[in-house]
C-alpha cells in the first residue's frame, strides 16, 4: 500500500559535506538546518551556488525546500545543497534533465583533499633541499 507523500527527497555531496534535501510544491520557503537561507549562507557566492538549480530552471518560488547539511565547510555545504536541490527537482520534473546538465548541476564534484604522506610536510610538499 503506497502512502501519498508530497515530498521529494534527494542527497547531494561535495568534499566531505552531505546534504539531505526535501522539496514540496509551495511558495519558495528555503530552510537549512532549521535556519533561514540568508542566515545560513551569508556570502553571495555560497547563496548563488546553493540557488543555482532553482535559478536556472526558474522555479525559485515554486517549491518549499528543507535541507539538513553536515560535514565540511561552507563552500562544500553550498555545493552539496546545490547538487541535492538539482537532483530533487529532476525527480519531480524529469523534463529539466537537459537544462540542468548543460549548467553542470547534476555532476558530482569528485575532488577530495589528498591525504598527507609520511616523509612529507603536506600531501606533496617535500622537505627543503640543502645543497651544503
């Protein structure tokens, strides 16, 4: 027996951040970890990144969005939210696939921090060379 669930769920990840996104048709309310969108993302770059999928598809005021994001820093969290929102919109409207792909919003950014190696100062930084 299927339950009539008005929500669409999706997960977005970037670096070490993971965002669980839930959307439903509404008025454009955007809540992240219980805070308003403008209170959570304070810089214009992170706001633009997180809203990109909604701006590209022109659905900014068509959905209410709730996000739980954890791990990483603010930039990684903005990328995770962006991917999660794009995936949730795609599940709700399969016709926008091409538009989202053209802007690179459905591709997970797989870059991670390279681990530090032994005998090195950082991942690749070696000790200073002394000729004498």
